C-alpha cells in the first residue's frame, strides 16, 4: 500500500489510553489505526477523529488489531460512525481483535468486519465499483 499523506498521530485525552493514526491511500481511501484501550475515556476522541475523515474519503477502514481493551463506549462510537458513513455514502469496514470480537459477539451490532485491512480495502473497492455501474453487467 502507498501512503500519500499521513495525518499526525493523536492520543486520546489526558489518560492517553489510546492513540490513532491515519494512512491516506490513493483513490480516496484512509486507514485509521487504533492502539491501546478504546473505552469511556478515549472513545469520544476516537469518534471525533474518525468522523472527521468522513468528509475527506470515500473508503474508510478502522484497524482495531492493536486494541487491548474495547468497551461499550468504543462500540457506540463505531455504531455512530456506521450511521455517519451511511449518510455520507462512505464505504467503511473494520478489522478486529479478540477484545473487539468479544463485545461484538455479545451485542446486536451488525458492523462490517473484515479479517485484514487488505481484504477490507479489496471488498470496499469492489463495493464502490458496483455502486458506480449504471447498468449491472451480466456475471
């Protein structure tokens, strides 16, 4: 993957329980990588950081493989992001980790989860290509 202009990494508030960084990729794609704990202390900063990207990209991947703890506030932030992406026609997905998987299994949330960032980008590209077709092509 090619990084065109990374956004400066950001830490979440005084507790520094999480950090976020963005890799900007060609063709209006961004990958936000999260490290640390996505909890009540860090989720608001994460939500603000991620939402900001919906104004500048058509495809967004949230890489949560570096998350050590994932609380309900993190889940709420992702559900809010899902709504924003839908409203802005931004194709998005996330990569998970055991902490995130655990909470997703217990919740009723239906978020777009992919096994890897690469797979997410491939699927989001395919989705974007299908949505751009005016007349569906026979398979």
